């Protein structure tokens, strides 16, 4: 992200260079365009996550691209990855779709819209697709419907969910995602997070709360809340 718009994101290369080794963990670099992808490759990240929007309105506000422009941008990144020199260890590639359960500029987003977008992204051969509730508008029933549609549209890609807790439905949405068979759930320590282009949205669901819920449900997370 350009530091002009999000100053906190400045100096990503310097931050990565100063981090200690992350044995057993993956470091993910978020990018909004092909220039960001090229920068990420210089940092040694394990995964590059490309952000696209489910709507024209949010895409234009967040990265200056409508749906058509975002599709071209993503196709360019996939081509760069495929055309890498032999022997270059390209990081895994994931795509996060923002505003899946509602857009602050364009309103509701239908199941069919998401299924179509996920299908086209899946056809590019990315490793993972994430559905993001950027403004925290989702509910468990809508989560179930869109997760099931996404799974049918891109059966070969891992499916991840990313929730904001604007209306205190984040954990309920995560539970619905687990029941629908999602592979990965995002969370943040203490529920921090947000987006300058998502007015009124709060942080992500708290890692501590999510881990507690999953442990109570019999899931192994690799985290020890008492440590």
C-alpha cells in the first residue's frame, strides 16, 4: 500500500529484513497490484496475498481499479509467477476478496456475484481464496450460503475466511464457516485491524476468542492460551 494513503504500511522491506527467522510459520505479504507483488518477492515472504474487491465501488476507493481492472491486474500477477525463471522459488499465491458480505459504497453483494468471481479466480490456479467481510456486515446464514457457493465454484483452492467484528457477529460467523467446511480462519491479536476505506468497520475477530471457541469445540489450533 502506498504510504501516502496508509503511512503505517511504509517501509515493508525494512520491517521484513529486521524480523527474526520464523521457523514453522508463514510470513504473508499483502499486495494491491503487480508493483507490490514485485516488491514482495524481494523480501523473502512465504506467501503473497493479492487483494481484490467484490465491487467496483470498493475497488476504486481501495486501489483505484474497478472489477475489470482488478481482473487484469490479477491475471498479470499470475502470469509473472508462471513465467518466473527456472529455479526461482516463487511464494505461494492467495487472493482475498473484500466486501463479500456487503460494500460501504455499492451495498449488498449477491451469492451469484461471489460464486462468479471465485470461479474466475480459481480458474487462474491460485493456491487459496479468502472471503472477507470487510465492513462486518455478514451473518451466519449468509456465511453458510457464500462458503458453499465458493466451494462449488473453486473446489481445488483452499478456502479462508476473514471477519470484522463490527456488529459482534464475528465469532458466530467463524463458527458458521467451520460448519460449512472452510479450511482457514483469520484472526488478530486483541482484535486489532481495520481499513481506512471501510467507514465504521472495527477490527478483526480476536485470536484469543477464536482459539478459545475452537478448543471448546474439540479443534487443535497449536496455541496455548495459558502460556
